C-alpha cells in the first residue's frame, strides 16, 4: 500500500526549522501496519478534515465496526482515482519531526528503490504480531533492514490486546527479537508493546501496559536521528564539464554535498591534485563585487582554480581535509536487473556521478533472493536478486562509502551498453598499482586485433612525435603524468625488476594514475629476482601481475629444442624468447594505448636506435621510455637516495639481469648488457621484446 496525505495538509516547514526523518515500516500486512499508520495519522492530527467522521459514518451504515486501516484504504482509493497527491509516501508531523513513512510493500521493489536511490530510509519500524511472536517472516524483515544498512530500528509488538496485555508474553518476544537483531548487528532503539487498534502505546501509555517503562511509538519516532542534510557533509563537486573561456578554464558541475567557497583548499580526486577555489562564476557575467562567494549542495556552478592543472569530467572536487577515496577496488551491495546473471569474472561498466570505469567482478558474496530474504550462497547474482560484490576497476575513481555520503556512494552498473543494476558502496579500497582487470586470456586475440585496426597509424606517429618534443624537457615523473593525461585508455608498465624498472615503479607509487604494472615470468628467472619481486610488492603494498608462457607452447618448445636448447642456435634462442617473453607481452599489451618501459639509450649500441617516445603502430599504442636519456650515474644516484630495493645480484657484478641461464656477471670494463646472451654477437643480442613487431 502506497499512499500519501496531500502535502497541503502539512505545509513544509522552513528549511532547517524541523528535522525530516524517512522511516520505512516493515512487517506483514496482517500484523497491523495499516492500522498503526491510520492510528498515527489520527494521533498527530494529520487527516483531512472530516475524513475520520465520514469513514466512521460509512462503517456504521454498513453495520461494520470501524477499522483504522479503512483510512489508508480510503486514501488509496482516492489516489487511484487521481484525487490526491500521487507519490508513494506518507508524511506526518510529530512534536519534533517531519516524518516520511515509507511502506515496504514488496521486498524486491523496495530493495531496488532503496539501492538505486529512488527511496531512502534513515530508520525503520519493525512490526511484530504479539499473537504470533517472532516468525520466519520477522527474521526476513530484520534481514531486509540489514541489507539496506538501516541502523536505527524500533520494534513494535502489536495486538497486545489479543494477548490480554500479558507482560510475560511481551518479554518473551522482546528477548527473542532482540537476539535475532543482535545477530544481524542491529540494536533496537526501543521495543514497544502496543495495540494500534485501541491506541495503547501509540501516542500515550494506558493502564493496560502499566508494567512497561519505555517510550510510546510517537516518542520513539521523535528520537530517531535524521540523516545529515547534504550541505552538512564534506564538499563534493563532481565535474560535469570543463569549458575554456578566454584565459579561464571553468569547471562546471552540481555541488553534490557540502559547500564550495572562494578561497577553499580542495583536492581534485581521484588524482589528489591540490588547488584553491579562485572564483565562482556567474552568468550573465556580473561585477566582481556581485559574483557569488559560496555555493551549497544542490546548486549548479562553474568554478575556476588558482592553478592550471588538468581536470576532466568524472573528477570530483573535494574538501582537502576530507577527500573522497581514490578507489581502485570497491565493495558494493547491488541489485541486478539483467537477465544474464552477474558472475565472478564478468566485465561491467561502473558509473558514479559523472565518472565511469570498466570493472571486473572479483568476488560475489551473499547473493540473496529478495522474495525469500535469505542468503542462498550462490556465486552469481540472478536477475532481480541482491548481492555483495567486489569490483576491480580499470581506473581509479573518486568514491565515498554510502554511509559517509549517499550522494557519492551510489553506483550504477552497465552491461552491454544498458543499465543493468545499481548499488551502494560499502567500502572503497585506495588505488593500487596492480590491475587484475585486463582482458581475459580467451579474449586477447580479438582485443589485440581491434586495437591494431582501430588506431590510425599516421595520427599515432604524429602524436608520438609531438609528445617527444614536449617530453624532452620534462622529468621522468612529469613524462609519465603527461602520458597518462594525453593517452586515453589502458597504459601498461612492464617491469623486469631492473634498476630502471624499480625507479619507474617508485615514481608510479607516488601517483594514483591508472597504470597497470605487469611482469613477464619466464619461469627461468634467478631466485634473487623472485625475492626482489616479493620485496617490491611489500615495499609498495601492491601485487604485481605476472604473465606466464602458455603451457602448450612451452611443452612443444622444450620437447623440440630441449630445456636449454637456446644455447644451440640463435633461432632456438629467439624461439625460447618468443614463447617465454614476447607472446606473454602481447597479452599484457592487448588493448593498451600506452606502454611504459625502462630502456635507456646508453645501455647498448642497439638501443640508441630507440627513442624516448615511439609510436608502435602495429600495436596501436604510444611507448614511453621515461628514463631513456638518464645516465647510469643518474640512475644509481636515484636508487641510492630513495633506498630502492634492488636485485642482490648487482652486488655480485650482474648489471642487466634477465633469465638465469642467459645472464652472467660482467667485468668492470664491459658494457652493461655484455652479460646477456654472452655467447651471441653483440648485434644479435635482442630478444624481440622491444624490437618485435607483431
Ligand atoms: Fe629463454 Fe634465455 Fe630468452 Fe629466457 S632469456 S626466454 S631462457 S632464451
């Protein structure tokens, strides 16, 4: 049943004068929900003039005893006839609160509305029938509140008149329901014995419940704490667009929470760039003295910053003291609408405000059929079911847990270009360097082809050339940042844990860029390299994704050439490198638009042919070697001054370190890469990793 008393009956109070609390009523219709709502409306004098008398007269004429639930039936009928307001909630005024009572007619519909933001409840009334006590359905209703994250709950034990206001019966139910709710992490604010039909315990206590010392229903409603209004929350301005006017870059969006003031220090999330609000723009342009100095939640604004930093749609301007999380992984409670069940490994698009990211479902827990309201233990979420999922995002986005800010804590899920669900963010995990969201192996070939055919080679080369000119005067960190800004889509950094790679990883760890870090595990690495890999993950708190050779290719190779066949001929060595390195690299780069590697020009004569920035037209990407022009002295100085973890083999005379059977220590007067494939001629030492063209 969804009805609303006309707004005109309850004029809205001036903003801020009275707190508004949204309360959901859950309980079986037979437990007296309509009766309680009808009685409450009467007690707070919230009924239209003459409505009660008219209904009593109708009942008398029909020879029926009057029931409070008739009130809602009558109002429902009027609503159906289009006579009264057409929304689905009931407003009433208690002594201290403006209250919106939200009925929960069907679990599925209500869950969907709550989760997608169509409805919102600050608190709940859970209704229990004294004649029936705690039943399965009561447990389900408690579970519903748990799913919705509603923390304030009042329990009303109705129909006490039917059990002769037996205090013993009440205590029995009270103990059981309190234990049930405790198991769900809920502590009721009050458990109240009432007779909604007779009015006992609703607005006042009567002699029938003289043994009860707690609040009435009305008093308990008044004690619910309203949600904080949006303007009281930390500042969040999701960026909708950035416009360039004369020499100003105007950042436009709607203030979702808090307030924006000229002079405020802010952080642009998810990148965490600091800035200060220089102005709030007005249209048409007014005198400077008349331009606004502050904008609050709900207002659409254009702002300028005090510095020229890159801001784009999807960023969120946040209070510097309490910014949104830059999340690369999040946990959410979602409602799934698509006919194809959501499964672990599924690829979806996540939208939050104006931001979006592709994501992989990393885990599913607590899939629930809302009709039964019980966890079914399934590892997929079926259509119209609810579940808790963990998502690995392909790029960081600014997110708040729903409990901290519902305005930036709700997500929309898209699947195959359509809205397929929505959810509440439960927790957000800060951005990490690793990504597990690359294309699945089975899809690599088609993704890679698409990338090769989808990029215009001439444009790519022109872009690489332009970037090379800009990058020449930048530091390695600035080069990486600039590449991230200029290249839309996936960027991959490949590390083999060399000194250059450790420097680049260190630079990446100081940023929140969306750059995937991967390594190629040939299966022939030194034990010291594996140890450094683990040490590096610990140092930076990341997991570095490994690409391994395809098992079948490896078996064929070893069967044909032997385990160390690469010593026998250059062809065998290149075949080994192709299976163990080059093919996995192609998988790592599939679909990428940018590739960061640790090449330096002075490492070998051959590498001087390479460049700081190149266009890899066949792969459809721009490749950046941010340390390309660094000398070994610069490299060692950075490693030392930042105390970077390095391979212990360096101390034993190893310089460039690759696979164990193919690497030796070098003499002091030998070039850096002399220890790699030492048995080969210098001009034939590349393995295809950086020179291979697919
Ligand atoms: Fe094989 Fe040696 Fe190449 Fe490693 S470096 S992939 S062991 S040939």
